[in-house]
C-alpha cells in the first residue's frame, strides 16, 4: 500500500516536475545531483532530468537502492552520459570500446568490435542482472562474462535471443534458466538469491527457475555489455540496442516487478 | 556494418524494387542490412561484415587510445590475422592527428571468434 501511494504521488508530480526542472535540479539528493552535473552525465533537458530524478527517488523508495551496485539508465544519448553509474558516479563507469552507437534510445553494438566494460563483477550466490532489449535479432550476446576454470564453463549471461532461446545463466551450465521468449524485445533479467535459487524473468514475469546447487567458485571477470567477456577478451559481439541496465545483489520477485515498473515508466516518458 | 553481399545482377534486381545505397568492393556490391529492414530480398544472399583494414603499425598507434569521450579504439583481428576497425570509430573520431583514418578503405571482415553457444 505504501508503495502504491508512493507511485501515485510521484507520478502525479511528473507534469509539474517537468515544467519545473529547476526545482528538480535543486534537489538535495546527492546521487541525482552528482549524476546530472556537467562533468558527469551533463543532463539538462527537462524530460531527462525528470527521468533521472524519478529513477533515484523510486529506486530508493522501493528499497532497491541498497541492492543496486551499478545502474545505467542510459539517458542523455552520448557515450559519456551513458557511461555513468547513477548509483555512484565514481564507481563502475563504463569504458566503451570499438563501434557502438549512442542515441536517445540507448546504445547499440555493431556486431564486430563494439562493447562496454562495466568493471562490475557478480557475487557468486547473490546477484541480479537486468536490461531492456529493443532489437529483435539473434546476433551476439548483450550482457555476459565467461570463465572456464578447470575446463568447466562458468558464466553470467543475460541474452534475449541466442539462436531462438533466451540464454540466462548464473553459474555452470547446470545453472541455466533458459526459455523461449514470446518476443525478443523487452526487459530480460536474472536473479540469484542463494546457491539454490536462480530465476529468469521477462518483463518481471518468472520464466524459469533452477534449484540446482551452485558452486562456490568466485568469478573474477567483469561483465561486458554488447559482448561476452571471455576471461578478459571480448567475443560474441552484438548488434542489439539496449538501455536500462541494472546490476547488483539478488532481487526478490517483488523487487524485479518494482524495477520493471520504474524503467517502464521512464522509458515511456522518453518514448523508447 | 552487417551487409548483404550481392552480385551485379542481384544488385540491379534489387535496385528495380527499392532505393538504397550500396558499396562496390572488388566486383561485389554490399548493402546495409539495417537499410534493407522491412524490404524483403527476392533471393538468398550471404550476410557479411564490412570493416576498415589497418596495418600493424596503424593498429599499434590507436589500440587503447580514445577516439571519443569515454570511447576507445578496439582493433580486432580477422580470421587471417589482419587488423580492422569499425566505421563508428572512424566517423566519431574527433581527435587531431588521426586524419589518416579517413584514407582507410572498407573490406570484408570474417571474425576470428565466431559466435558460439557455450
């Protein structure tokens, strides 16, 4: 009930807030003000200010903030604006490499050498990975890291469509939660809340669950966007366009629904 | 850039149906897959990537260097061991001293690491 009231309050404020971007900009929220400043994402347009403000307020209001570690709303349309982590602009800033295209709708890879390194490393049995995919194709992998310790592939993948299947893994191949999506576009995510609880989601709806015990292997490679980090080298470059990236600790089903609602609203007002 | 690789005859057939821009390299025509989205092809043709070939010396000049804000060059090797960069890196490069990039020419790129489903 508290959450519903909170949503209604903030949503009702949106029209006024967009007309009064100066008030938003004067917010005392340090994460928001740090993100929009000229030396960081340099957000000045009213609708973008509102999107960033709404994200921070809602994320904190739903208590997702403490579980989020790297958060890239991808607003601003430039390589620099899309690189900053709104949770903490001094951590996990994305380094873009090769051919990527930034626009108001997100960031797209070229399928041959374009990718982003997040520097974020998943925690073995307490992790969520979330993104919005705008492109319906099967080229490459949009979010992944891979290591092969002792000959066994161990990886974190959120890929909306790899040869017709949504490939979602957090662990070895016995720890996959793949599914065949009804559409390749939308919000795709995984959450692992324990060694025996892994779920995949599309648009916050659980698609598959896996209770196979995960190993205690400690991953050391960071997650790449628009490619797979193969122990420090990029492979499987993607041509998809993505935005609304969230990386952090494991989410409950309710957390996933709240994150989906936040980004759905933001992306609707940004018309993307 | 992913493209459809066409013969002269296929290019002429396609031109009678749609308007598009094509690149001519070594006797073949290449049309952007993105540009043809929504325009079904009346024949089956291979899809290939086009990139810009650089020498080893040129690769060493740019590897890891910034071409735009928070964006680095990322030369990659093809299946023959030659080095390539993308049109996005060239078109978005705003740095002085890199004007030679505009002299590079496009050619087919076959990646060393083919997509794999691990």
